[in-house]
C-alpha cells in the first residue's frame, strides 16, 4: 500500500522558529504520512537555509515516528566513504529509519560559491555511480577496498554496518542517471503528475531495467507532488516556475482535493508506492489531511492500468 511523506512545508510565518514550525506541521499529520524529506542546498541568495544532513539528523531524533530521507543529497558535496559512515551512524541511532537519496548535483552557482569543481553532467553521473559503489562496499565489506576513476578507499571500516540495510534512492529524470538507477538504486524518485512529468522517465527506467535484465518491480517508485488547493480554483495554474530553479517548469496538482485524488490514484496504478508532498500553504495542507487522505485509494486497482512497454520518445 502506498503512503505519503512531507518535503516542502507550507511557508513559515514571520517570527516563528524553524523547529516550532516543523512541530506545528508534523503534529498535524496522520499515520499515512510516514516520512519527512530534506533538500540539500546551502544557499539561495540571502534566504536563510539550514544544511541538509544536520537538519535531517536532528529531525530523526525529534520525531521518532517518522522515517527521514534526503531529496536528494548532491554526491559531490561529501566524500562517499564519509557519507557511508554518516549514513550508517544515523541508521543505527534512528533505529533504521533512513532513506538515503542521492543525485548527480546540478546547481552550478552553489558549487562555485562553496569551492567545488563543477565537471560536465556526464562526469557527475559517473561520479554518482562510483559513489554508490563505494557506499555499498563500505556497508557490506569489512574492511572495504575500492579503486575507481574518481574515488578510492583502502581497507576502510564502517562498523557497525547498517542493519537493516539503507535503501539508496536516486532522484533524476536524466537518461544517463536513469541507467545508474536501473543498475544500482533501491528506490527512484521524480516529480508527478503522471502525464505531465513522470511518464517519460518512468518508461526510460523500465527500458534500462529490461536491457540489463533487472526486474523493474525491484525498484521502489516514488513520486514527488506539489499540491495547491486555492480558495478560488480559477487562479490555479498547473505549470509554474520556481524562483529557486530558474528555467525549470514544475506542475502543481490541484486545484481541488478531487484532482489530487485522481492524480495520486493514477500513479498508484502504475506502481508508485510513496509520495513526498510539497504544500503551497497551510490551507492546502489541512484540506489534504481532511479531504484527500481519507478518500484516496492507495492500493493498485485490480483492473487498473499497467506499465506501458517500449522506449519513450526523446
């Protein structure tokens, strides 16, 4: 059965501390919301931003009912062997509640500001693939040795090793990174809704899995949704640009709870099992809790649509 998480909270009121806002929002959520997700960005002009891993670790302690996950960590920002150790430590301290989301990294101005090299997209994807190999080695071998093009470790210990194993989730819609996902990831995440943004990378991932002989069903499918239920449905615009992501078009789900129910059930029927939600405002959050969660079907329909076959168009 599918369930929900929360990624972007409604805007924080002026004068309210970060943790007070988290507590206010998270204590509203029913048991069908099982995760909280944290982004991995360090700056956006002068806007206050908290570092992602520190925030995630703090929330894991503060809210023991919820699993915690990164959506997603840039593989460039932390040495992968150190990240493997950090993740194993948090997995132990949280009682096994971590989902480690990774991506190839994309925000060039942030890389430059913090002094990181910003290689080509193909190189960053290759680094992502090696980073995942390093982490798997650290979690399964004791000691671990790995020598790659970008990363190397020699008799590195990661004790205690994570128990249960930490799922690695890749967040991407890029063709090359989807190939890495097919080979090495446990979970995959991209933005919904189905027709607007999820279908094409979903089909590409299926094709990559078919080419290497991996059962597509082994990968836990995740779809992030941005919900907006305005008081006046006439002002709703599905496609929008977020100021933090210049040039990228996102698709909101709305303008009513009934629209959200339709879009969620469509994704459930193609196998999506988890939905991190971004909320436009507190009113949308309340209507999601009151009107969507009690009424949405979270099991795949017996006669529902099945994944299409074939390679999507470029």
